[in-house]
């Protein structure tokens, strides 16, 4: 089980509070999208769950407090897709995906044939075989994002944290990346927490949205509940029209008076 | 474009292309280059000694005692020392470049050279010809100086930035090196009688090489090379961003610390017996990156082999070009190395840089 419970979580950078006393529960297999204006603390929450930043309060995954896990155990439980993954020039896609096996190796350990088989399967699953020996610096934006997902998937962690999966992608690639993540979530029974800027997409793919403002939770619920014109006007200072589309989610469209 | 057949269900699992591995061809080429350069190193010298005699000597056959003596007490130890110094400088350079994610990092980055130079200069100027426990004081002083400089840089960098950033450590190294260099220059200028000796030490040489020097540095070199070699996979992981490496469960700081300590130990040891030999730590790993690939699983082992081969050859050149005098080996490594490196960069168009 990989349900996630945040209880009274606060994070401060150099004494400056970024996340304040946050309570949030994410069910196993759920997709929760974190939304909120810039600086609301979305990335920081992801970093706290992956224990990349120290926090106060408690975060439990599958009933176990993350602070009590070794860093390798955290890495076997939580895979992180950062907003702008560093793609070392000259490194091949296969080599990059293989790094995802690191949490399953000893400190000076070497990948076994099982690790290599897992990498091969992940590469196939994301249809990256043709690109396996291509250097990362010669990939397109969409291909890079798929390589990054493959690396995270190779970790075989039940929880996937994603920071802005679609920034710098065109609308078609945004859709295909999110569809891919959603398919993988169902296949591998992943719990997904994604920080997202694009509100319509955030609502379309997530089971629930959590709206963060100034490090606090302003609203949690379905897209229809959270994405309302007054809430967006108040928290984003944006003029929008919210349209309920039959069976296709909630569209948030900027308007100009 | 490369295509991979996705085999039918019955076929054995296809090996995925693009996995990092050291190809036997390159490992073989490295070993061959090392063997060939050792051959050249042993055969070149003022007294002609044939290949047959060398082989006879090695297998314990009957040879002229004079020639056997030249081989055992001069040429063999010198070639072995060249292997140790070259291999260590190259692997330490590759390790520093990986840890600091900086292609210009060399083994002297944290002040090892400045410290060694100061130690050696003090020893040459104020305690010439003395020895401690049967070991010449100059390499000992150089070793201590190198260790002191790097420890100082490390302590300074840690107190300023808490080792969060590699930049703080590098800047601390720069500051310490400048400070040590200024004292070294002062001593060198005021002690005019030893200036020539100091100068020749600084430019690097394997002249005094004997088995003593080899035995003196062997434990440190072995420790350094083995430790770095074992971390080659982790050095690849360090090329990712800080959060990404950490989220893979890799203890980034511990990896950095161990690799830096190992590389520094090796550098301090070889700089103590060879002086500061420029360029090997930069040119050898980068040439391998350009020609073979950037994975540290390839760069680390090949750096040892080709670094050793390169230095043994450079040393052979250093003692023949102006025979019977000798050129400082650092002059040769840069004079031969720079044009070669430029040629490699041009021919590969530096695509991998």
C-alpha cells in the first residue's frame, strides 16, 4: 500500500516558512494534482515527501514515517520527476534509464542482469528502443520527457512525484505525456502527485485537486469543486471563465474584459 | 539511425543498445599502449640494451651484470614510477572533473601542487640532502605540503559554504594555492643558491627514480586508484542534478568526500616524487571522452591505462631529446599533449564536450 499522509507538515527555507501546517491524505493509486500560484509551495511539498528537504510534522507512506526510512528505502518508495531534469551531454538514453536502478544497488554495487532487463522493459514500454543509444543532448523536448519518465519508472517505486510535467511542451505533447503517465499509473498501480500550472489539464487527469496558497491548503476536492471563478480570481488574481464540459472535465479559460 | 529488433517471444532477450560498458577493444588498446610505451621506456637510454637482453633479464636468464644492473636499478623502476604517476594523475583528474562537474578541474585544483611545491622548496632550501627514516626529505615534505594545502582548502570551503556547493570548495582551493604559492615564491627568491634545483623540481621529473620512490608511493597510489575505480558508477550518477541524485538514494556528500580524498591522496603521493606534471590530468580523460565516451565506467579505467602509457612515453622523450641532459617532463607532456589534444578536438568537432 502506498497511501500518503501529511500531518501538520511545515517547511521553512532559511527561517522563511514556505509550507505551513499542512494536512493532506492521498489514497493509494490516486492522482492528486497540486495547483496554486507561483511560490505557493507546490514543489516544496514534493521535495518534503521525497525527503529532499527537512520538514516539521509527519509524512507517512504506506504507514511508515519517511523520516524513519533510509535514503535508499525512500528512493525505492518514491520516484521524483523534477521540473527540469538535468540531462548530461553525451549520456545515452539507456545509460540514463539505468541510473534509475540506483536505489536497488548497494553503495558500490553493480547492476545485475535483472536490473538491465528491467531497464530494457521500461525502455520498450515507453517506445524508446530506437533512441536507446542516442545521447540525451540529441533528443527533442518530448523525447527528453519520456526518457525522464523512463528513468523514474525504472526505480519501480509505487509513488511518483512529478513537478510540472508539461512545461515547455506543445499542447499535443502535453496531452500525450499526461496520457502516458495516467496509463502507467493504472498499469503499475502508482500513486501520483503532480504539481501543475495548467489548470484545465490538472483537473482532467487528477482524481482530486489541492489548491495551495502561501503554503496553506486553500481547497481540496474534485475539479468542479476547486476550480471556481471566485477562487481563481482571489488566489491567482486572474480573470477566468470556468466551463463544465460534459464528460471532459472543467475548462478554465482566461478572459479579457 | 540505430534500430533494434524487438525479438519474437521465443528469442533470447535482446541486449539493449546504449548501455554503458567498457568494450574489450578499448581495454585491449589501452593495455597494448601501456605495454608498448613500457617497452620504449625500457629500451631508450644512453646505453644500448637489446630487446633480447631485457627479456632475458626479466625471466632471470644469464645476462651481462652491468646491463642487468642498469635495467634493474635505473630503467625498470623509472618506467614503473612513470606508470604510477601517469595513471594516478589521469584518474585523479577524471575524478575531480566528475565530482566538481567541471571539465577544467585538474588534480591540482584544491592546492595539491602549491602545497607540494612549498613543501619541496622548503626542504630543498633549508634541509638539503637530509633524510627521515631513510627516506629523502624532499618527497616527504612535498607530500605533507600537498596534504596540508588540500585539508586547508577543504576546511575553509566547509566553513564558508558547508560543502553545499562545489564552487565554495574550488574557490577555497584557489585562495589556499595563491597563499602557498606566494610563500613558495618568497622562499625561492631569497634562497638563490637552491633556485635552480627548486625550479627543476617544480617542472616535474622522474630523475631520482629508484625503487625507493616506487615503494614510497605505491600504497597511496593503489588505495587511490582502487577507491576511485569502485566509485565509477556513482560518478556517472553525480552528473545528474543535486535533487535527482539524492532522490535516487545516493549519499551525494559521502561520494564526493570519498572520491576527493582518494584523488587527493594519490595526487599528493605522485606529486611528491614527480613534481607537478602539467596537463596529464586534463588531457588524458578528455581525450578518452572525445574518442570513446563519457561514462565514467569507460573514462576511469582507460584514464589509468592511457595516462600511464602517455607519461612513460613522455619520460622517454624527456631523457632523449637533449641527451645527456634531461628536459623537465612537464615540458614534454604539454609540448606533445597540447597539439595532440587540439587535433582530437578538431577531428571529433568536440561534439561530446
